[in-house]
C-alpha cells in the first residue's frame, strides 16, 4: 500500500540481462516519432523527467559528467530521459544506456549476487551499416551491425560523433550495453552506498545539527529555570504571606498585582471556539505520538529503505491506531469545558484533519491521473485507505472518547467566577500576537539543519536513513516548544491576561509558520519545472505537513501550559 501511495509502480522492461554475460550495443527497438510524440518527448525532457530503474531491488545509480567533465554518480532519483542543448535549445534523447552491474561471490557458497547497479545514459544518432533501413518490426534489424558501434567494445562518450535529436519523423534506435564488474562489497552492506550517497554529506553535518539543537535547548532551559524558579518562589511566598495577614494589615500593604489576581478567571474555558480547541489538541496528540513511534521504529532498523513504502505504511497504521488517544484527549478537555455537544466534538476529532488530508490528496491524485503520471494512486488503493479510515480510525476515536467521557472532570485548584475579569491594555511587547510571531523562531532554530536533509529526501527523492538524529531533533523540538510556551504564558499571566488557551497553542504552533516560509525559500533550490501542477503539489503538500506540525507543536505547548498553570495556582492560598 505504501509503495503505491508514494508513486512507486514496478513494471518489467524489455531489457534482457543474464548473470556475467557482457552485452555490446544490443538493439532494443526503433521508434519513429509522430508530431504529437515528438512534442510530448521534447516537453518531458524540458521538464526534467527521469527514468527510475531497479535490478534485484537495487535502484539504478546515475553516471554522468559534471560541468568540468569529471565523472559523477548519483545514487537516488534515477537518470534523465534526455537533455536540452544550451546553445540551440534543442532536445536530445538518451537512447543508449551502459548498464553497469557489480557482483560478489559469497564466501563458501556457489553462485553470484548483485551488489551494485548503475546506468550511464548517452545520446547517439545510430545509423545502420551499408545504409540499411529498418522498419522496427522484422527480426533482421536486431542482428544488423551499426556504424556507431564497434564489435566487442562498450559504448564510450568519446566515440559519439552526433547526438540523437528529438524531431518529427525522426527514427530513434534504442540500444544498450551490459557490463559486469567484481566488487568486494558484501550483499548485506550493498545498500550502504545508497544511504550515504557515497559520503556526499559527511556525518559531521548531522552532529553539527544535533549540537546546534542541544545548545538551543540548554540555553532555553537555563533561561526558563533562572526566570521562572526565581520569580515563582518570590511570587508564591509573597502571595501566601498576604493570605495570613489581617484585613487592616492588608490595607496597609500595597495593592496586589500579578498572576494571582486572575485566579478566578485563569481556568475559564476559551471564549472562542472551545470545541475546535479540543479537536486540535486531540489531533495534535495523535499525530505527535504517531510520529514518535514511527521515528523510533525507523531508528532501530525496522523500517528499511530497501522495503519501499514501509515508512508510509507504518505511518498510516500507527496514525489510525493512535485515534483512540485523539478521542480520549479531546473528550477530557471538552468535558472539563462543560461542553454538551460531545458527539459533534468526537466526530470532528475523527474527521477534521484526516478529511482535509484525504480531500487534498484526492484532488491532486485526480490531476496526476489526468496527466497520466506514475505518481497517481490506483483507485483500489484509495478505497483501501478510505476503508481503513472509516472502519479503523473513526471507531477508535469514538472508543477513546467513550473512556474520556467516563473519566471525572479535570480538577482545577481555583473556582471560576461568573463574570470575566477585564484584561488591562498590554504594552507593545506584551501583545499576544507579538509573542506568537516571535516564539516560533526558537524551536525552528533548533531543528532547521536536520529539516534541510528531510526536505531533500522528501522532494529530491534522496534516501534518508539517519533516523537516530531525527529522533533526537524531534524530542528537542517538543521540549523547546514546551519551554518557550510556558515562559511566555507566565508573562501573559503576570500582565493579568487570563485568555491563555489559544495563546499557548499558537505560541508553539507558530513554528510551523516559519517552516512553511522556509519551504518557500527552499523551493528555489529544487530547480523544479515551471508547470502550475508542480507549484500546486509542492505548496499543497507542504501546507498539509506544516498543518500537522502546527497541531503537534501547538498541542505540546498547550498541554504543558495547562500542567504548569495548574501547578502554580495549586501552590497559593486563595480566599
């Protein structure tokens, strides 16, 4: 299922390869381009379409030349179907490939195993010797010699005199070579070079990412401890001392100020959209735990990139199993808010975010199917996903909500008054919108280095395997969101602003805003085609990813703030 959802459809090719059998300039087929076919092929070359080949479950590495003429090999993303000449802007097709296969002899065992696979594409204007013209169907054409090939020699770039141009009524002869080379690489470690891209990115870069994240969270932790612990001790001691004074002594003391004054309003339910708040917190808890479990399994090696689609399949399964957590979290919050439409709250928890994802996915899949893209998902797989959602995820959400509503109300240490207290006019820096916009910078700074590699893997079809680093960065991101939110919520309470529920959610959730802005700048380095569908797919799916990120980080900040505020108001004596 995950393989189809990620756009991987494996089909057999007409190439014939046998173990240790060298092939020299073998004719595969001949295609005469019509006007429509020539235009279509030229457009596909212009938009950078690639071939992605697999032999024995190994993706084909692409062998090419850099701008300086040096040999270069890429282990992910396949190889292009052609190129555009820089001077004439004409399209040329790669109609010849050198298939390079590496094999290894296991110790003490008979036979050979394929441990490496690379493809070197070339463009050659093939011509038959003696002016022979092939109709592309008779068997005679497969045996006739070509003027552009040499018997017993593999095709070399230096021997090519003319490239194969894409034009109307042009007859293109497709050929291939097969080369076998011995390798000392064992079969068990044949994926190492793919995962490391032949050490293109040093491991020190990931360690730099971890060091950067740890320094950010340590600095923030020290800041939170130094500010909150010192101030809270002073505030709590002062408030409790005021509680034991007589009425005459209280009048002599200065007027109270600070967060104690809002004890009768601090646990008042959100005045705007309390049900939506519960739905978003429940959805964020579901996505957050699903992400944590999936990353942990990938970090210990259960989700290998050799099993295509395993990461996507696991994410879907764990997301649906975590539906009970979403229902439980949203129901307990909604019950504490004294909400009465619990059926609607549970239904929205089960359908809001998954429904948004499914509708956008269906929309994009329809467009991709119209373009006949291999990334389009078959209808049967869409039915399977819909069935998993309706028959597994939604019932689990209602099951979790059932147990959540059976629990007692969340107890608050203070009693909420009937009339809400007026909120003083804040200064510029204490305005909630300022704190929300600035707070997301800190968690984003802790994770942006590793985010670059994740974006590269996601959109450039690179292999990503350092899930151990991802796990550490993910935990640091959540810790940073919690600390920033607690600190800013404390200052809002000191400013006598008791409307902290949505503020806590969007303070940590604003990390997603910075991620989306970063993705817009990163898109320029993608060197993508100028087609409208490309922009729609990229920014559409990045919107979904950032929405999920906002739910996770927002839920983390809101739940941590709820725990923190219950703690500090439970330590003071209130009349």
